[in-house]
């Protein structure tokens, strides 16, 4: 800890330009995105290319069979839109099936927790609707790096080392890819995944063989994934091979080719909240995104302009607002296509005025969801019992391995704005190298997003076939004075919609530029149940970076927060991009982890 107020500080300059900006969680993906813009592609082309590249260079954080909500605003369009790349639970994944296996939680690894993969179709849908380039152009960089190699980053190597014994003993198909020569690849050495390159190359060939123009090729690529050789390989893999998972037992997957063929990505309107001159936009209540909006709705009632964003008053208010909003997430959020969600009430002035009155001078140790007659369900008390914590669990990020190797998957993010004013933010995740074994013919494993469902009937987020799990993935857009202004997001599981509003509040109330708002000391609460196996919570626990002043930490403790001081640069992996009315573009990326970079000119 430091006795010096951190003030306004940056590790890097805020990137500025007029041609285009790209910010991602890995420098290679950022460079790929910029290269697409330089070739004449627009922000949506660049976003697709960056997303596929992130699957290759950050395989411990996302993969082809994961999920990806995208939020975008096309230049000249009247409104923003959300592309839902969150696939639903397969037809065979029911509460009764899981209970028959002796489970009370869906395992966080293996095959049983696989939902319909959503990322590929969502990216292709965005490319079809708003892009300008053909399929091969946006897949070519990912194919190149998968086939010819990329320098593996330290965190990928560390993740592989953590699960190396699991791979050797149980997931031998993953060992064949991620333990070349039987050893953990060293950081900085070239790492290749030729099977993944072959998969994407075959999709390109099948798209081109379909003939016709760009749109016809994209449609053929989507068929190859959802109904063709990719779906066939996934169907056979789930049917033929039982896989050891975090429960300590082997289970078959239930995802089928019919599940794959029966789903496609969709476009919907975002959920929004007015906050002063800004309107902040998120994906719907099938995501946790609106929890950031509710925090802002609660904080409207406080004069944050006069508060130091590294001071105890500011942090206390933001943390207590997050506790209330996340408690409502537990009680009310679910797939609105299947369960009633009182979204209008949750974001209303009257409801949040009532909830705001619960924020006092002292930290709350209770999980306090609101009451909305006819909606929601009681929060499972067991979910807040630390006695349920499993060996190897972690409070931040997305725990996925537990007893069979202690590590966690996380997420990637990218933001792109081009000179025309096209803007996109996306948070792909899932399908981590440590989540499920590699399907040999494809070069990637399945996602495990279904672990976010509850196996109790009657909850908004209860498991049911065809229902979308309540994802933590949460990209954000904001309008300023009615015009598209800001795109941002971060990896981090449940912490995403804590770091996302912190960044926004520092930018809006403290006048920090994008890089300053990212670099400023951050924190997260672990007060509420985790969305991930084993659904742990740590009531009233507040984890802060050590760069906060000693006086701030002492005062937060005096107010009753159970403060845990973490490393100086340990909270979040935010990236952001913005556009001023005169066309000036800005971008910034998180220095934590030394992977994220912004570029532009």
C-alpha cells in the first residue's frame, strides 16, 4: 500500500487519431484489427478478424466453441443493436438428467456443461449484416497464426502447466495439442495448432465452393459450422466419448448436431439507461449486463462529482450499489424468452430510489434482493454459505478446473471504431483450453457455459433446454448527447460489471481520459454468489489493489468492509475506444498482465 494519493496517472498515452482505433486484450489481435482497417475494411470486418485471432493467441481465455455477445452501432443507423452469440442449453440437458447423475451443480469442466456454441455464428452474422469483406479475409490471420505459430504468452503457459497432469492422465487429446513433445511450452516460444487452422481453412473452402457473392459465402460458412462437418464432429465427440470433469467422474456430453442446426445468432435491441448526458447500453437480462445499469441508477442519487475516485466515500457508495444490483441479478435475471423478467422495474427511478435508501454509512453483510410481486425467486441461502466452497475455487474470474487442477478461465474483449463512425464492442469467452478436451478433428474443445444454470426448479436462471444461461459476458456502448460515443469492456466473469461502471464513473465524474480511467486503482466485491462452479461467495469481502491510499483502506475497514489488499496491478483487463463529434478517435488498453494494447492513427 501507499500513503500517496494515486491521483491521475497513466502507464501509457491515450491513443488518438482520425482513421481508426482498435483496442483488444492481446497486441497481435490489435495489430490484426488495424491491418484490416488499413486494407479498407470497416470496424465490423476488423472486429471479426481480431476475434478469430484472439481464439488462437489467447486459448486459455476463449475458443471457437465459446460464446460472444456483441454490441454495435453502424454509422448512420438510428439505433444500436446487440448480436446474441450466447447459445442455449441443448435439448438433452435437463435438471432431471443432471440429478440422475448424482449432481447438484453442473460441473465447470468437461462435456456436460456444453451449450450450443455461439461465437462463430454471431461473428458471421455481424459480418453479413454490416461488414464488407468475405469470410477468408477475416479468417486468414487466425489461420496463419494457428498454422505457423505465435509466441505463447506467459499466462497461457502457466494455465497449461496447471492442467498438465489432467491432460496427461485424462484429456489426452488436449495433451497432444498443448503439451508438444510432452512438455509445457515455454513463454515466448512459437506455439501452433494446425488442426484449428485446418478447420477454419475448410470453412473458407466450403464457403468459396458455394459460389455467389460475399453474403452467399457467409451463409455457406454458417452452414458448415451449424449443419456441416463442425456440427457432425461435435455430435460424434459428445456421443462417443465420456470425459472426466471437475466432479471427479467422467460424463458424456448431450450436445447434438440437431441442437447445433436448430439455433442461430439473433439481433435484438439493447437495454439502456440514461445517466446525465449519457445513455449506457447493454445486452438484455439473459446477460448480467443490466446489473451495471442498475448500479448507475442507484448512484444517480449521490453527488459523485465531488468525490475522490480513490477515496473511501466513492468506493463505499459504488460497492454498496453493486451489492444491491447483484442481489437483484440473483433473484430476477434469466432468459426473457423463457421466464418473466421485470426489467422495466429493475431500472426504474422509483424502484432504485427505494433500493438506494438501503445504502448507509456502514457496509452491508447481507445479500438483499428487492421484492417485485409476481417475479423472481428467493436467493438460495446455500449459495452464500462458505462451507460450500470447493478445493481450488477462486473468487475472481471464471473458475473452471477445481479439484483436477486449480486455475480459471477468463475472457477476451475488443473495441473497434473506424473513420466512418462504425463502432463495436464484444466480449468473447468460453471454450477455454482448460474447460473441455480438444476434439481432435477440429483443434478445439467445447464451452462450459451451462455451469451457470441452477439445478433447482422455479428460479429465473434454472436449467431448461433451449434456455440461454445467464452469461457474465458484458460489452458496453454509451451515447453522449444522443450520439455514439464510447465502447468498452473487460474480462473478469462476475467482476466485469464492477470494473465496467468503475471505469465509466472515473471518466464521467473525475474527468479522467480513457487510459487514466483504466489505470486508476480498482477493486471488486465477492459479496454475492459466483456465477461459476462451485458457486462460491465471500460475504462482505472487498478486494482492492494495494495502490489505494492506506487511509482509504483504513476507512473502508472502519465502515465494516472486509478488505483484502491484493497486488498493485491485479484488478481488471479493461480496454476502451471513443469517438468525439468532430471525428477524433481515442483508445486505451489495460497494462495489467502486459498483453492488452490499443492502436490507431
